[in-house]
C-alpha cells in the first residue's frame, strides 16, 4: 500500500493498522468490569478486615492504563511511522529475450524423453528461474508463426504461455522457420533500438523453403543475435508419433508413400541461421542434456544490457522501533509493579508515643475487667 501522509513529515506505511485501536475500547471496559467484580466478591466473602487497609495504595487502575497505553503504542508501531521521506528512482536493466519454439509435429519425436517439445518447455521454464531484469517473449511456429507472449516482465504469464505450448498451438502444419524469424522482427522486437536483443531459437532445424537465412540477416541488421539450439537425433533420425490406429491402440507414426517419416536434426541450417547475425551462436543440444540457465548466465547475462524500466519510489526513514520499544517498556512496568504499594508508616514524636501506649493500656484494662465479670 502506498504511504499515507498525515502532514509534511510524518507518514505511515500501513495506516489501516489504526483500525486495531477500536479493539482497545472493549478491552478497557472488560478490565474495568473485572476489577469491580473482584472488589465486590472480596467484600461479599471476607468478613476479616484488610490488614493493610490504610497502609497500601491500590495501583491496579494505573497498571491497566499502562497496559492499554502499551497496546496503543504497539498499534502505532505496526502502522510503521516514518519521517524525512525522500523520492528515489529504481532502474531495471536487462535485455530483450525472445524464445522461438518449433511446435511442428516433428517435435514429438521421442529421442529426447518424453519428447523434443516437452524437453524444450522444461528447459525454458528452468531458465526463467535465473532471469534477472530481462523482458521475455514467446513465439510458436509451425506452418505459420504466432506470438504467444509479447515482451513482458510478467514471468508468471510467460510461464503459463510456455506450459500451454503443444503441436496444436499453431493451426497450420509444416515448418516455416523464416516466417517465425520475420514475425519476431516485425511484431515483437523494437527495431528502433539496435542492441540488447537475443533470439533463442529452439528447433530440430526443419524448414519448408521459407528463406530462414535471409530472415536471420534482417534480424541481425536490426541488432539482434540468434542463439540457435538444435535438438534431436542428427544421425539416424527418429519416427514422428501420430494418432494411434483406430481399434488397435498400437503406436502409429507419420508415413509418406507407405514409409515411416524420420525426423533428423538439421544442424547445418541452424549454424547458417545463427551465423547470419552478429555474435550469433549455434548450440548443439541433439539428444544430450542442456542447461539453459548456464547458457543464460554465460552468454546473455554477461552481455551489456540497457535500461528497460524506471520506477519512482518514495522511501521512508521508518521509526517504528521507537514505539515498539516504548510499548515493551510499559508492558514491563505493568508486569513488575504489584497491585498494591505499601505506604510508609508516619513518624510520631514522644508525646504521640505516650498517647498510643496509654490507649493500648486503657484497652487492656477494659478487656481484663470484662473477663473478670
């Protein structure tokens, strides 16, 4: 909650805490009624005179007042008062990072468990955990390209977009890598800024004559670099799972002219795409393990960033410790002081002593006379 200003100097970070002061009214009433009930019961059930009556001071009302005052100070401390607030500006610096993910059917190949697409999603989600001030975006592509998340600092929304990726994320089948890169250039990145832009391309490298190298060159001219990550078997290839054959439940694979289609990583194409951008890099994932968090720390986070966002804050020099300390002091005093304070006996002179002894002697004679009768 934004700080609430009572005047030019004193501020409270949580002014809603003052609503707790209303609880002190029934508490004070309960304490007063409890004290009256205790005194009434004492008079009712005790016929013996109080031996310290007249020589002790009842300080219970003072103790109740100390307790209530301590609670009030505690509430003020919870409201977090402060003085001498000063405005400051916090800058967020980083890079624009666009994830371009192949969602074509070939990404269902199981040379990476559970399949290529799911492994790519897990790696992206792991990388999000180590991002530091960067804007992220997500583009899915197959036979066309779709922006699933624009550039944003909202990592929660970005995670949700990644988790929802599937081979149905793009309505058209195929693999048009060039169209995906052109979508990044035209619809995602700010081409007015010529630096601080990274495109993480995650694919098995297939393409259907969409001129991806030319599209990568256009991205490079706008100042972006491509980090192409190739995944999948680059030797024998892997079959592409299809829907099970009706009635059999057996695994089915995509076929063409009666033969099973094998998907092979096209590393050469991805090297050419990455090399078309300044400082571009190809990362050969294949069927091994890839730590995208490490790639981020060593390549992206190590590169210069720019100011992406500036937000003004009003910092408050808080002094709630004073009120909490005073409250603790009052609670300690209320606990340490007894309910009654014994009063010192008044000093008497010689004459007063003689009169007091005479009174005691006269009282003694009266008692003896009564007993003899």
